[in-house]
């Protein structure tokens, strides 16, 4: 697992670095208007694909990994893979068709203006591409083929968006369209690879429907949680822009971006441990899951604390160098938001453990509760420092709720066999 984790960490680091370079390229090559169109297009694609994949990015690796343990004889790895592709791709294709049949109406609905009709076609291609990528990536994760999965992630999310600025037209629509087409090509090649590997394991459409019900029963209840997570990092800025103006809102948004980038460095751990923890739990190795959780939680928490302490010291010179003099007044906001990285890292590390141990959407419930606290606090007062501390309080609650749920499932006397998990899978 150490080699897989190291390779995954490197991949996600390159993807993060690519994201920073993309913003620089968009600002310098597309101009203010083009930058705005490109940023809007990418944001809309990201928000649309979340509900369309219906939680399959989590469900597929979990159940494919469980099927590989052969604990459940009537369920097949290949059928989960075909069910994932069916459920994940059909909704996206329908939405893509609708977007292109009525582009002006879609532009008005999505962007709030018909003036961006020219962005609908490239955005729809990008939506199809990122959806296909997500489904194929999830299947390879479930098969523990992290080398292939990371290579796909590196190419599609790290290199392709940068290459689009070099080989695509120097317009927002041209860059986004080139990105989408490239995603389809590389993800399509990875899909052919999956089909070739499973060519002799087709169990028929009846079997796929049976597996599909299980995937959706697990994945769909997790969709509201994805929106709640987006809301945690979007709501304070949306309130700030209405109460204090775009400058203050931009400073708060930048501070929260720094928080998510710092915490996101721990996300690759979950990409590796979800299939492993799911397989261990299904085979009854609860003791192994406990050891895995202890190592990850202790190591991750210590690293996050050290990172936050270092960040608190380095934030002032970093702000002056990267953002410029206009952001100096926001240094206290950056420092406050960064404190939320510690509890948020706990959530990032443990959310996959909860998904491995329980069919119920525990993370969704915790995220909704934390978002509700943030909403209440932000509507009590709208000062930028108050909202920064409100975000930290909400993330702290999220971390506490996550730890409590993990302890209940791994510390309970009944958490000693795979029987509860198997029963939830087949009923």
C-alpha cells in the first residue's frame, strides 16, 4: 500500500500544481473576459457532474473491491463495473443532448445570461469527458489498479488542461472544448482497456440491473452530502459579496481556497484506503481496519498540526508575495481559516473509512449538520472575521462528528465480524 499511496500523493500534487498554473495561464492568455468565461465554464461542469454521477465515484470502488474478496458469490466484479458505466454515463448523455438542443435557454439557466451561448457546446463536451473519466477511474480504483488509475488521473486532470492552452484556440470556448475532447479520448482508451479485461466475464443484463440497484442504493443518498460540502466553502463568500462587496468576498474566498488546498493534500490517502478498508471489512478483518485507522489518523493529525503551525508563521510573507499588497489586510482572515485545516483533515482521512463500514450516508448527515451550523452562525453576523471563525467552528463540528461515528463502528463490541456489512449489501 505504501507504493500506491506514494504514487497517488505524487499524482494529486501534480494535479494541484496544474490547477494553480491553469489559473495563471487563463488570466494571461485569455484576458479578463475570457478568464471569467473559462472559470464559469469549469465551475458549471464541476457542479453539474456531481449529481449526474450519483455517488458512483464512491460506490463503485467500494463494491468492486468487496466483490474481489469473493465473500458474496452471487455478485461479480465485472457486473459492478458494467453497472457503474451504465448508471454513470446515461444521465450525462441525456443532459449533454438537452444542452445542445436548446443552447440559448441552457445558457440563460446555467450562466444567467444568453450571451454565453457559445460556451454551452464546449461545456457539454467537457461534462461528458469528466463523467467518463470519473467512472473509469472509479472502476480501476476498485480493482486496486492504482498505477493505471493514477496515470489516467495525471494525464486527464494534470496534463490535458495545460495542453489545451497550447494546442487549443486561444479563447475560453476553444480551451474548454479541447479539454473536453481530450478527456473523452484518454478516458475512452481506458474504457476500452476495462472492457478488454472483462470481455469473458459478462453475466447479462439481469445481473447488471441487480448490481445497479446496490450501487445506487449506496451512491444516491451521498449526493446531498457533496452539495453540502460545496456549500461549506461557498456560503461565506456568497454572503460576503452581498454584505461587504466583492473585494472582501474575494479575500475570504482566497483564504478558504488556501484551506482546501492544504487539506486536499491528504485526499489521496482516501483514494487508496477505501477499496482496501471495504475489502477488509467485508472479509471480517475489523482488527485490520482498526490498525489502518489508527495509523492514518495519528500520522495525518500530527502532519496537519505541524503544517498549520508552519503556515501560521509563513502566511504573512506568502500573502505579500503571491497575492500582493492589496491582500495584506486579509492576513488575519487567512490565519483564522487555516485553523480549520486540522478538523477538516480528520474528515478527509476518515470519510472513506465510514463509507467502507456503513451503507448509510453517515458523511452526508454530518456534512448537512455542519452546514446548518454555518448557516445559523453566518446569519447571526456577517463580519468577515466572524464568518471565518464560523467556518472553523463548522469544520470542527464536522471533524468531531466524523471521529464519533468511526469510534462507534470500530469500538463497538458487535464490530468484530463481517456479518452486519454483508447483510447490508444483500438486503
